[in-house]
C-alpha cells in the first residue's frame, strides 16, 4: 500500500494516543485535573475532554500541558507500539504481601495478595464498589456482614463492598488470591496508599 494511503490511518492512531499519554503522565506526577488546570490556565473540563479524546489536540493546548508535565511533544506525538508488560512491584503490610499487577493509572486495580496465617481477628471494612477475588492456593476465610464462608483454591467470590468484609488465611497455611477492586477499595484495604482524590471531571 502506498505511503500516502497509510499516513491518514497512522495520524489518527497517533492522535488517539495523545489523551491516554497525557493522562498517564499526569497520574505519574500525582496531579489532579484541578492542579494541572492551575498550572496551565486551561480549564479542568477541557483537560478532561482532551484526555478522553473528546477535544482535538492543538499546540495551544499541548504546549502548556506538556511544559507543566515536563514531557516533550516528540514523546507525546511519536508513534510507537506500547510495551504491554506491567512492571509489578511488591509491598508488605504486616501479615499481608501484595504484588501489584496493573499500572498505577488503571482505574481498576489487580493484585496478587498473600495472607499469612494469623491468630488476630479479621478486621472488616466497607466502602463503595464491588470486589472480586479468585483463590490461587490455600483456603480463604471470608467474613461478609454477619456471614462467614470458606473459599477454596480454584473458587472465586464477588460481593458488594458496602457490606463490612474481611479476608484471612484459614488454618496454618498461607492463602494466595487474585483480587480486583477500584481505587476506593485500594485505599481502604492497603495501609499507607495515598492517591490524589479524583475530581468530578475525572469521573
């Protein structure tokens, strides 16, 4: 196919990447849309539409935004296939070991969580949203409101997180689970995790 016929599709592909790249750069700097708006003089709603691909990018918008985010236009507009691999990291919180399996900018977070056996009572928490987990190894003791259930290896569970809930290893062996929950769930479940609050423009 001639180069001239390929270019429009490539250009559209590059422009589609501008919004996600801007959002990723902003999240890496722990900036809210309001903070970026103050730094650039561009309204938070315009920045939100730009990140969502609902506002066409132009130099009048991109120059102050890239300057505030300390990225170059070349990095923003250069076409390259993204590296699909997620660079995981591991943190420990008492008897809980957490391996982060999704990018920090992802709205829904995925974790591999290992609960070591403990004699301490299960602490229950509640928050908006839903939680899903799959037991990879061991047996999970789940407290959900006034119920207590056992989830075996190879089984999954899903529940409304507005109900007070907690998970622990059953018996003397650790339990490994693959868990998915949103930002609110991450802040509630993992001590010391602080993310900038999401603005109404972010949704």
